[in-house]
């Protein structure tokens, strides 16, 4: 069965990532870059953030990055952000 939240997250991420992929998006989030991200997009990103235990699981998959779905790839990038806690 399809995970609807994962599908919606992938659609959202595909619509806002930059030419450098999720690294651009990560930078825009960290810098609160309102030239590239609107408040509504940030609210949607927050809504689809993985739970702490999922963040830990995604962090463990960083070596398999290319094999992951788009939403999982973004999760791996998000895991590297120092402001997030996995506990």
C-alpha cells in the first residue's frame, strides 16, 4: 500500500528543490531564504517531517542515498542539519 504522506512529501519536495537538489533546499531552510521558500511551503515541510525514530533510521541510510526515494533523500539531508534532534 502507498504511504500517502510520503507521496505528498515527494510532490512537495519536487516542486521546491533547487538545481543542486536537496542541498539547495537545506540551505534555504537554514538561511530562512524567503526568496525561495514561502511560509506555506515551510509549514508543509514541517507537517511532513519524519518522527524522531524515522530520522535516526534515515541517518543510517546515508550511504545508500542514490537508492532512496526522493522523500527519503530529503530526510537524509535533513538529518544532517544540526538543529534537529533524533532523541
